[in-house]
């Protein structure tokens, strides 16, 4: 078989070609058929098979996760019950708007019961949070060391959340305003302390307040977007 045999191929008389040439042509034809079959049939089928296998693996993982969740469903339900119970207990420590006046009265009453004298008790502007409002109360009280300690302890024991912040303690004899008003029976002024602090208490927002807050936020966002 020579190269000239391929240069002078007459496909109309392919049956009369030498056997080696026929074998070479058949091998080339077979290779072309295999290549075309791979490109147009096997490759798309292989890619589809890979996608199906990936989808199968994804569904298998989803199934195993759902199965794990179903096995632990009872534990999850109990956990949700515990969370709701805890949240409800915490929520009860936040008064609503109608109970704030009573809470302020309770704070003042605690101090009076301990023999403390209030020189300042001024609720400030509320600070609105996501679902609650914080009210700072500026206070200034004068009394004995132990009475002030009992006051702080009783404040912490109130059924509502009240914290004392920014404490400033000085001797009443060093405070000019305290010198005029801090003398109590059988207790000299130089044995008294004057404390200034910010008491912070909290209340939860009712549905109308939350709706108004969200509406204000949407309006602010729309106004900001309009400026841009």
C-alpha cells in the first residue's frame, strides 16, 4: 500500500479498491462515527447523567436533613415551648404604657420606705427601640449608707426591669443642696450620702406604636431614597 493509492481513490469504484486501502478508509469512517456519536449523543447524555447524579445527591441530603429533624421533632417542640415560656416571663418584666406611671410610683415609694429623701426625680424622654421603649429617670437621693444599699437592692427586686446607671456618690455635707434638706431625726448630716444616678426602665410597645414606628421608618427610607 502506497500513498499514491489514497491520492487516486475513486469512491464510485470503492469496491475495487485494494484491501489495505479499504481497511484504512473503514478505520477512518469508524473513527468519524465514534467522534460524531460522542459529540452529539454520548456527551449530552453524560452531562445529563452528571446533573441527575448531582440532583440525586442534593435530594438525598435534603431527605437526611428532614429525617434528622423529624427524629428530633419532639425535642424541638419542647425547646420552643421552653423558649416561649422564658420569653413570656421576660416580657412580663416590661410594663405596657398604661403601667409606667405605677412603676414610677413604685420606684419613688421604695426610696421613701427606706427613709431616703428625693431631691430629684425626673423622667426623661423615651428612647424607642425595636419592640420596647427605654425611659431614663434622673434621680438624686440623700440618706444613710445602709438605707441607700437597701434602696438599690429593692430596686433590683422589683417585678419590672429597673437598672441604676451613672452613679455619683458624695458626702451630703459636701453637697450644698443636700445640706439644706438632708437632716433627719437622730441622724447628723455628716453621716449621710448624696447619690445622683440615672435609673433606666423599659416598657414594650403596643401594636399601634410598633405600626407607627414602622410607618415612620418606611417614610424616612422613602424620603432618603428620593433624595438620592
